[in-house]
């Protein structure tokens, strides 16, 4: 019984890793679907200042 439970957990982990890899490759770059002005406002709200590093963090995280 414990072996079946372990196999299910491992298969779920593998499934989600594959799912995230496929979705990560299928989605376009965030600059395409996220407007610069909105990203700047979010960046200013989260970090308090807008510079290259914080804009990169806003776009990709």
C-alpha cells in the first residue's frame, strides 16, 4: 500500500514538472501581453523605485 502511494506522489510530481515545462515554452515573453505602463506602476508599488533591475523582476516574476 505504501509503495502505491509513493508511486502516485512521484507520478504527480513528474506530471506537474512536465506541465510547467510545456506551459513555460508555450507562453510568449511577458513584454507581449503586459503593457509597459502597467508594469511600471506595479514595479513602483512593489519596490518603491523604477530601474532596470526592478523592471526585470516585475516582468519575469
